[in-house]
């Protein structure tokens, strides 16, 4: 794939996620369809979804999740501090580590 194809794919992915965020309150099924299409575009163009969009898709059931709508977000302090996102569609949890900025791993 050339650079132009990947650039167009990223633009389409950005637009589809934007449409999904706008429509999830009125029509959650349509919002899910937008996200499914965005994932297929990314796979066809061999482009990774940007991190901000990857976090809006459940790792287990691949559904579109938006905090306060169909997922619960908690900050946990056990072991390493992390954000625990619970998908309310499948009930599974995803964890995102909270890293302390500016601290070295030697200390």
C-alpha cells in the first residue's frame, strides 16, 4: 500500500469514529456499524487504528464503547495504578496502565 492510500484510510477512520460518537445516543446499532466499517478499512489498508480509537473499541466483543454510555471507567491503585474500563455489553474489563511521567525505571 502506498502512502496516499494509508492517508485516505486514516481520514475515513477518523470520520467514521466521529460519526459513531455523534450517533451513539440516537442509534447505537448505526454507531456500531460505523466502527465495524472503520475497523475493516484499517485492516484492508493495513493501518493500525490510532490509540485514541483503539480505546473506544472493546478488546473482547469489538463493540464501540463510550464512557458514560455503555462502559464504566475507574481508576485503580492496586499493583500498578491503572484505568479499568468495564464494557457493559460483555462485562469484560480492559486495563490501561497509568505511567508516571518523568520518573525513570531505575528508582
